[in-house]
C-alpha cells in the first residue's frame, strides 16, 4: 500500500470533497483523483461512491479510513524514532521563512530546540517571492510561506498547514479609524493607500481591487519594502492592507483593524521536498502536526 495514496484518500474523506482535499494539500484535483483511483486499483476494491451530493464511503472504505489514520500515525512515529536514533540526535535543519510573528511557529521552534538540543535549527528570513525557490534548489530544508505564494506545480513537495491567518488593515495610531476594532471596505475608499511595489502577490492585488473599488479620493503609492510601508503608515501618510502575521511583526505603534465584509483568509504553510533525506525533517514535521492537533 502506498502511504501517499493513503494520506490523500484520508484527506478526501476528512474534507468530504476531492476539491477541498486538493486545496488543503496544495496539489491539483487531478492528482488527488488519480491517487485515490490508484489506491482502489492496488487494493482491488471500491473505497468511495461519488454522486451529485458528494462522496460516500463503502464498507471497505470506512474500514480503511479508520485503520489508515492509525497506520499513518504509527508510521510517522516510527519514522521519527528511527531517524532520531540513526542520527544520534545530532545534525542541522535550515528553515527559509518570511519574517512574521506566529505563536504557532514560535511554539514549534521552542519545542524543537528543547527536545533536540544537538540539532542546529537555522532560521533564515527571506522575501516571500524567494522561499519556494530556495527549498526547490535544496538551499533550505524547509520553507515557511503563505499559501497564496505557492506555485501551481507542487507535486514534488510535502505541505503542512501551520496556521490559518487573514489580512488586516493597518493605520496610524492618530487616524480616526484607530479607535475601531473592525472596518468595512467602504470606509477605506477615501483613504490614501500604501503598497509594496512589485512584491505584492496576485492574491494581495485582488484583495486591493475588491476593497478599494470605487475610490473617490486619496492617493495610491508604492514603497520598496515592508519597513518603508509601515514607516509611511505610522507617519499618517496612508493606510495599508497586509497579512496579520506581518502586521504583528512590523506594526509597532500602528492600529490593526479586522476587515468585516471581505474574506481575506489564507494559510501559513510549512513545506519541504519529498526527496530531501535530512533525518531531522520528520522530527520537525511531527511537532507541526502536534501543534495542529
């Protein structure tokens, strides 16, 4: 039995949908469907029935789902134990990460260095656009990035969600909106707006278009870096739309407002190459999974 096929099958059942399972694992719908079909072929049994209302487990599928969850957990525990024993608890692991504030990641990092003091954990901050390239070229073992920054072709990588996050609006402490906890898009359309030049992702640009649609006033201008963006906001020269993890990291002396009427959710994601044989990787992955249990 192929463990990757089993993992995808379990995700489909848990999400009740091939589409949602594919999105959660950052793989294509066709890859998801192909792997479940291959698992059925290898076992020579039907696992799922599909109709217009969704999916339904067969008796065999129900058994595989229950026992498969236990099998994967045991396999991951065994792999981590074997790798730890084989490496003698020593070595190093490098993480290329966007610079962000995340309580979930902080707990993972702290527990890792506490449990494995002989393994050097190197955390290196990079621009969002650079992280996937670094992991792809094996210049880093792990990448920590935002789900909207991932490319479409990711079949050679494994992914784990670290946290679910969203975008927010940042304004200066003296801004009239600073007294509020939340804001509606219509309240922003007369404001001067600051963005980070060409570094803005397509996801960010789409959100900006939705939130700033129908502007009737204010300027829109770009700055080269996040540090410059927050300096402009603190100085009262404009407002901005940024991910919450970056607002927490850079937004000292800024007010952070939740957006009421626009869905801005995304994931903070950890990922690594499937062919990376660093024995410390399963140890790190296990702590990420524990954080999300």
